């Protein structure tokens, strides 16, 4: 077990347990926030695993998760908008902490690897992860009222 | 020693699956199910099956919750229209 896999274990265990606790307890607003944070928790772990196993092709999983995770959250934001109308769920401290975690992992992997196409791919994944997370959080907090309801 | 990662992910998957069964409201079940789908993809990656993980990710993170939430909304609307205007 090298350091990358150890980091992935700690990250996945801590953030996964926190997200599981949040998604199973509390009011719907809290559950949706925890579901949104799942993407930010698992995607950096997948990147760390790809580096730990020494298989660059595993990075594709993180790319797909960074693309589809916010889509899943937007589904809930759209179809649960009646339940979420009362208390607009927002946890900006948590959102920025998750974004900082993703950015830290991407920067660490970029420094560890050789510069080239892999670095560009990592940066694209990081931008997708953080951008998608911010858009999904804003949608949950009621930032796009024009498309809510239905 | 690298079994620690497998054990951590397996415990998380077992806990999430149990929690998904234990929820009462279908909408909340869909939320836990989406979390479980992402965790399963991580488990498949840890077990060195990233191709299975890719398809699990595509199905579990967005498609299954979308189908469940659409069905829940349709059922709720039908129940509301049968009871008459409220």
C-alpha cells in the first residue's frame, strides 16, 4: 500500500461516512446537500486510486463522475423542488471545503505526474468537478428560480 | 495491508444499502440509492474492474434516481387527481 492509496482510503472513509450520515438522517434539504457532496467526496478518491494503482486509464471514472454527479443532483433539485421550497438548502462553507479538497488533489497529482496530456486531462477533470459542484449547489439553494417547479 | 481499502469500501456499501432499504419515503430512498450507486462504482474500481465501474457510474448516479423520481411524481399526481381538487 503506497501513500496514494492510503490517502484515498482516508479520504473515502471519512467523506463517505459523513455523506452517508447526512443522506440518511435529517430533513430533505440536508439529505440533498449530502447527496451533492457525494460527488466531491468520491471523485478525488478515484483520482488518487488511479495514481496509486499506476493506471492512468482509471482517471476516466473520475471524469465520468465529475460530469454525471452534478446531473444527478440537478435531477433532485428539479423534481424535489416542492419539498425544498420552504427551506432553500445551502451550505456554502461545506461546498467551498469540498471544492478546495478537489483542487488540492488535482494539484498534487499534477505535481506528481509528468507534464503532458495527462496533466491537461487532470485539470479538465478538476474544472468540471468544481464547476459542476458550484452549479449544483446554486441550483439547490434556489439560484435558478426560473426553471424550478414543473 | 491494501485490504484495508477494500474493507472500508465494503463496509460503506453495506451500510448504504441497509440504509436505502430502511428508508420509508421513496424520494429519500432515491437519494440514498444515488449515493449507493457512486459507492458501488468506487468498490468496483478497488476490485480492479473499472469497466464495470464505468457502467455502474452511468446508471447509478443519474439514470436510476431520474427514473425513480419521475415515477414518484407521476404516482403522486395521479393520487392527487383521484382525491379531487384540494
